[in-house]
C-alpha cells in the first residue's frame, strides 16, 4: 500500500491540502485520484468528516444527484461543516428552505441569460474602459510604482457590474461591498453575522425606496414577483434573498480576472498569442482560465438526503460531500497535461460553474466580463507585465471566496 493510501485508510487527510503556489493545486489531488479513487474520505478544516469528490465524471454525477441538499440538511443543527463561514461551510436550514431557493433561481434566470449579456456588452465595455483610465491615471501619478490590477480592475469591475445589475445605487455601492466583504470572512462569525444583519437591513430600506418606482434591475424584478404573489418566498423574507445576491454576484469573477491575468503574463507567449487574433481566440482563452482557476482550497458543498453511491463509495444520509471543481477540471482522463495552461487545447466542458440544475446562474456574466477585459487591457497596455513573482502570493483562506489580495503589474 502506498503512503497516500495508508494515510487515506487512517483518515488522516485533512483539508486544505498544501499547494506549491496559487496557480497550481496540491500534487496530492493527482496522487489520490491515481492511488485511491475519484471519491476519498477527508477531514474538513473544522474537523468534521466529509467525502471529497475529485474525479470529473463523479463530480458531474454529484452535481446532478437529486439526493443531495444544495442548501439544506435533514438536521441542520448537527450537520457536519466545512468552514467557519456563514457564507459556505454549513447548511442554511432544513429541506423547506430548498423550495424558496429554487423559486429565487427561477426568477433570476432571465436576468443572466447569454442573450441578456450580449445586450449588456457595450455597457460593460464602457465600465472596463473607465477602470483602465483609472489604472493609467494611477500609473501616471507615480510611474516608478507598480499598479495593483486587483484593486483597479480585477475587483472593481465585477463590483461595478453586479451593483448596477442588482439595482444598488452608486452612492451605496461602497457600503454594500464593505458589508459583503465582512460577510465573507472565515473564522470571525460574530462580525460576519453582524454584517449579514446590516446588509439585510439595508436591503429592506432599498426595497422600500423602490416600491412604486421599480427599475429595470434584478432586485426590482424580485420585488415585483413578491407583490404579484406574496407566497413567492415562504421561508425567508425577500430582503434575505436580495442580500444573498451581492457576494456570489461578484466574488468568483474577481478571482478569475486575477488568475487569468497571472496565467496570461506568467508565460507571456499566451498574451501575445491571444492578441494576434483577440476576437477569434478570446473564447478559448477564457474557457482555459475558467478551467484552471482554483481560487479556494475547498469546493462546492452538498449534504446527502438519501443513501447515494458515487465513485465506488456509499454516501449515507447526512454526510457532507465536497465537490472539488478545481480537481475535477484537472482530471487526466479528460485533459492531457491538465495542470498546464494551454488555451489551444480542444474544448471540453469543465466543472468550474458546477453542472445540472444548480449550475452557476452568473456564468454568462462572468464570461462576458472576462472576454471584454483581457483584450481591452492588452490593447491599452501592450507592455504590461507582472511586477511580483506569483510564488510570493497566497490563497486567502480568511475569505470564503479565497483568491489573492493583489496582482501587481507594471508597463
């Protein structure tokens, strides 16, 4: 028996697995997949047992499995947890909550379709150009200092986009983002819970301001639906659902912008390759960025409602399952040399946005932003380069969405 299989048998595999740098996963994922299987028993950072899904086929099966609770657990108070975070890591309630969440998903779907994103293309381009202007101004003010892409564009653009789409007024944007950032803390539940309450209170006030004067925005859409049918949300008030859109609406796109830039500039030939035919190559480039970006050290969570067999293991009711979309998108059964960034590889659907009925609603929005950002950035700053070794960066385990705290560039 190999060392990793021995440790697996003893139940000593505790998340997070150490990784060599922010752009690569721990080699342990590949070793486990090869020596043990696509589903392995692990211990979460909070000390609870869980099943970790690392195979591509098994991840897609888990995403599609109706015997998993997406938000809920049969006994929420005693459910195994994955992180000290109010945003992820624990269920939000019992099975009845699932109904409300499915209602919200159906109401939100029209706002995030590919067709809607195409209509928003020019507007997102204008916001991108605004961020690039600010990057240029910061560089001109002090040409000898590097510019933080994360602060000026990687974080800022998704925030501008999601606040406008949701209908948050410009003057309230900083407040809502501060509250969202506090909600996303790992290991500080007291402040995260306080921030969640403050954001729900803000949303109650915003909804009151919007009543009778609804706009063409997502929060207005939810409010209209609630007025048309007061039973639309039965388990949680509308302000709860509105507040819950802020964090997921921008967090994952931020990470993919930051990581995408690092991938494209770590080997500059890929930036040059893209700009030889930006219109023709940006789609493949974005998909490879989405496939490889691993912004956190956990995965997407499910709790078993029924007994389920996946990947040769039996998962019992109440068990926690962590689907590592990052590991699944590096399965060598699907991709040759899967750890290498290569936008010329044949396209295969990755697991980055999940799969099945709960696939990420914001995937079209993320793709639209990424397809605009990189050609625009490289056209404006053709000599842009990283100003810091990626080996000096760390995944932020203090944040639910992970990611990095900076990406320094110069030109």
